[in-house]
C-alpha cells in the first residue's frame, strides 16, 4: 500500500497536543516497502538461526562468542544500516534502521550488545567526530572489525550524569589528556575496542573522549553478575592517568553534554523498537504454550482468562507499533528537510531527533512497559513452568526489567516529557496558552453533546480531542497554580506525563486504523478496530484517574470541583463490550499460533 501524500506540514515535536492530525498525515507499518520487509525478515531470521540456538552459551559469557556473533551481523550489513555508504555502511533511512532494532529485539542479551554497538558505541563518533576520526573508526565499526562501547555512568552519577567525577587533565607536553576515575555498567565493556568516555576537563568542562582499548592507564573490572541480560558484557572501567591523545577529544571541550543528550534521543526510540521486537517474540512463545498446555481436558488457550491476557498483549503491542513508526517517519522527514536546507549529515539527524525528543521519551516509557507487561503475563500463562529456567519465558522476564532503567529511567523520561513541553511553550515554540485558555472557557460553558456521527470513527476522534483538552486543563492549571514550584511536584508531573503518553499512543493507533479502513474497507480492519476501541475505552479511565490525582494534589474548593467535572466530561467514553472484542483478537492469534497482527 502506498502512503497518502501529506496535505500539511508535519507536526512539530509536541504539537500533536494542540493540533488535530488526519490519516493523510500519518505513516504506518502497512506502508513498509519490499526492501524493508526483507530486511526485517533477515533480522528475525538471524536471531532465530544464529542467536537462539546458542542462548545458554551466550548467557554463560563464553569467551569470544558475543564478538563472533557481532562479526556475523557485520557480514550481513546489520551493523552499518544507518551509516553512510562512503563510510562503509548501507546508508538506509531512519525508518529502516528502526525496523532493524525491532527485528533484532527478540535476541535477549545479543539484542543489547548489538544495540549498544550500533547506537551509543558508534553514533557519537559518526555524528560528532572530525573527518579524521570518522575515517579511522566508522568503517571498522560498520563491519564489526572493531566493537564499540560507551562510558557515561559512574557509581555516584546515574540519572544525574553531569555530576560525574572522572577527570581529564592536559599533560605537560600538551599531547595527551590524562583521565582519572571509573565508569560502571558499561555494556560491551569487556570486549570493546573503542569507547566513548565522558570526563571533566579542569574540573568542570564536561567532555567526550574516544578511548582505545590497550592505552596506558586504562583497565577494566570483571564481568558483573546481573539479574538479567546475563550474556551481555557489563564491566567497570578504570582510568589511572590514562593517556588519551588530544586528537581523540570528541566534539568540543566542555560540550560533552550535547553529545550525551542528543544520542539519548535516538537511543530512546530505538529501545522502544527493540522492546517491541522482544514483546512480539515473547507473545508468540506464550501463545504457542497456551495452545499446547492442556488442563481440564482442553488447551488453556480456550479459557476466557487466557484469551484476555493474549488479547491485551496484542493491543498494547499494536498500539506501541503505531506510535513508534509514526514518530520514526517524522524524524525521517525532518532529517530530509534539514538536509535539503543545507544542513550537514550529522546535524540533520540530530536536529530531527531533538525536534521529536518529547515523543522519543514517551516511546521509551511506553515500549519498555509494554514489554514488561507481555513477559509478566507470559510467565503467568506458563504457570509454574514459567518460573523454571528451562522455559525461555523466564529469561524474557528477567531480561526485560533493565529496559525501564536503560536510556534514562522511566521516571526521568516522564519528568522530561512534561519539562520539554513546558520549556518549548515558554520559548514560544509551542502555543499552549491559547488552547489552554480555550479549554478553561469551555469548562464554564454548557457541554456540547454533538449532533451525532460524522463518519467512521467520529466518536473516537472526538474522545481523543477531549482527552487532549483534559491534558491542557490539568497542565495549565498546575503551572498557573504552582509556578516555579512545579519542578518539585514530581508526582503531579508524572500524572500529566501519563495522560500525555496514553493519549499520544491512543491517537496514533486510531489514525492508523482509520487509514487502514479507508484503504482496505472497514471490514478488513475489523480486528484492528477492536484493538483501538478497547484501548481507547481503557485509556479514558487511565487519563481520568491521572487527571483526578493531579487535580486533587494542587486544587481545592470550587476550582477543584470544576476541574474534576471537566476531567469527567473530557474522558467520557461510549459503552463498549471489551470482553467480546478481546476474545475476537485472541481467537485470531490462537488460530495463527503466533502474534500475527
């Protein structure tokens, strides 16, 4: 199916809160081209044939095994998907590179190793390196000849990365920086050849350095024993007057935070993609088990309680996928726009990812929590066997947990979501004031009950519009009431973030199914309509709860009563039989014996 040509400029980051979108403006997975589908198949096949048969050996950290798998991935071009051709990569677009992260997401510890190598291990040099640095490192990282890693976290600086204690001092002869300090939780650290390491020059200039394995004064600790992702190399790095050549400063002295934070934007979206791939794999494992495990003389897949679990897995994954590729295409289009305006390659993608940093943070939260939900329910479907290390679902459960901590904790990403929206509003990049004032006026007026349907999904689109009003009402009133104190009211900020995350994903899914219905007919999209209507029905309750919790935390008296009535009005959903909808969704997956949507 070809994508419909957009009739308006793409939304800016965060603008979906105050503007309506239509089906012509959304990109969906139904638009993947044949090459993209082949690349996805290649990735899932690689995991199935090269990784999963060795999973026990990988988890036992067999020396040389993970690097050899990265070598094989490099031979198939999987390490250089987004690297320009003149630097030894395939030069594919952002949507395709996102697909690769999803396709490799079911590979447990291998997925972590390859994501770290192609992301934080490679991108800092690709986007911030000098021409000489790029020519030296990127072609070797693209093939896997050299493996990449990234050293930011320290024992006392995790979320507060800029409080790092590792220092860098220029040597007397001016030829080297002497690094002193330690880094922890370094993925691929045990075998990497190249590290991007952050340190403070002269005590305060946060700076990135390219550190080569084997330099004087640089050592690593033993492998960490972890709850999950046991097969990924995780070590501490130690620097004792480690001699890093001055030409290995990455970017500018004192500008390391620009590298760290920009790379995280891309990493958050890619983590969502990998989590989605892992979730689809875990869901298939659980569906297969439910079809073969018999109790009371029939497969447990026949029981309503199991169908509810299987359907809810599918609903959350399909919704996550809808928002993921909507955002990936926005970034892709923004990158092309910046390239066309004369921006160099590195500034174009980083600028595009920064534009949609709000959405990347929301995707990271949603995707990691979808995976956690899917593996948790997967263990439950397996019953006692799910608690046995002999069943792969137990590995999926353990491995999933780190994703809510990776790439900025979900708490940090929730706070960032609201913080970035408010900062853009204050700078005039996002006009929140006008729409927020309009909602306040509407609260004082008689509710508009509408004049009936206006076409397919009219009620659903109206609910989305109303839930956006709920976000504007709560956020606007909180800012007005609390002013600068709002930064310390993290619970309220996270309530507002949850409202935004739920509504963005619900809107993405609704636009996707409406586009499918337009292209294929409503009957062809019947199952996806069940997914969206069920998700919307539940989302209205979630937004209502988050809104009430926030209001009750900062308002009282008449103001509180008026806003609580407003939230109730803006989250009023039509009655819908979610039980039957879930059964229809589950029956399809059970019949296919896999996640097939």
